[in-house]
C-alpha cells in the first residue's frame, strides 16, 4: 500500500515522529515540496496521498489509477478538486482541531503585544532609550490592561470558544458575534454591534463565499478608533487595502495578522511593503507549535487507519464547507 506526502517540508523541521504514519500505511514517499506539474507522476502509483497546500487537480486525480484516499494536512481543503475526487468516488479528508492551543496562545501573544507595546519597548531598550531615560520607567508608549476590555469574537467554533475561555480568565467582557446580516441567536450579539463595542476583535471563521472580505471599509468605519483587529484565520477575510487605509488614518488603533492573501508573499506585497507601525505581521505561524504539528500527523494517521478499517474519519462534504460557527 503506497502513500505519498507531497509537501512534508511544510509541516516538519526534522522534529516530527512519523512512526504513527508508518503504522497506518507503508511504504511512504516523503517529498519536501512538489510543484503542480510534478504531482501526476509522483502520485501515479499511490493508494494514499497527503497534501498540505499543493494543488491536487483533476488531471492529477485521473492519472492516479490506484488512488483510494486523499488526505489534506490542514483544515482548509480548497487545494483539492473535490468534484474530480467525487467523480472517481475517492473520499477526501482533512484534520481538525489539532492547532487550537497553539493558535489561542498566538492570539493572546499578539493582543498582549498591542496592549503593552512589547516590541516597541524591546526596540527602545536596544537603541539605548532606557539608559538615557530621566526616570526609572520610560513611558514612551501607552500600556493598557486587558481586564475590563470588551473582546469581540467572530467565529465561535472550537477556536473561538477556546479564545473566549482565556479572555474570560483575563477579566475581559466577551461578545460572540452572530453571522453577518443575521438576527442574533441566544448568547450572540449582532455582528455590527460587536464591531461597535469591542476593544479587541478576533477572527476565527473559515474563508468561504459568505466570509470573503468580511472586514472591509464599512466594517472598519463601525469600529472604535481605539479598537484593535486580530486575524489568525485566513487572509481573505480582510480587505487588505482597506486595512492599510484605516490603520494610516487612525480609524482603528492597530491590527495584528498572521495571514495574508497569497502566501508566501511576493516582493511586491503591499502589506509588507508599507507595514505601518500600528500593524504586527507574523508569517502564518499561529498553528505551528511542535505539539500542534505532531497532532496533525497523528490525526492524519488516524484518518488513514479508520478509512481502511471502515470506521468514521474526517471526510469532507459540501455541507462541511458551507458551515461555520
């Protein structure tokens, strides 16, 4: 039973235990990365293929005569031609919930950085600002407490719920946003009202036709000038031109993003070219703790094992794609 991992380099830096994959199916071919043109030949004889971000096209699926299962080493699966897979009766599965502790930790790292200007104070010390200060404590940048602040959560699935739990531990008032344009259910607040009230807004919804450009000029104009936006979900949720415009105008106080449109970014990426001082950018690492990446491999192995034993596994359906909490 042959298995191929097309872009293993995207999930390991030599620190992963692959024994669980080897027990599920063997032998494996681990490719550091694959171009779309290389995929058909690399999967031609495989029964199982795994891809994190490499696109699995109809042509590639049709060329893989022995293919039985496609595994996505991520939660999002827009890198697979689902219609082509369905046409061959080949199930597609993904991994879910593996990165929750890592992402939650990253969200609060970003939030605390913005609240306390950690990076700015580090830079001040490095350039000698503390040594030259008249007082024991230079107050060059404002420092705020999270306690008592209003925290708006857009997307209340596993990640949103976990973030809410930690926010409450900080003493924050948590508001759960209803879907945009929908009347609020019990325990939810209207989408626009969350934007108006929140001091910090964090995004945890999937990218879909309903959430593309979820935060654009209209939404920024609803936010307080003291508000901060955090996006560790998908770059396409936020209109990047509008983000830069509202950061430079002072419409919002700041933002922190771990994702952008088009990753890795090219040299002409506007976000990174302009990079205003009130914007923090990290390179899509919220999910990437060693523990998280090992859970990803463990769940991949579980999907493969369960598939061949006719047990439930994380099979992707159209209904799953259209749902977000």
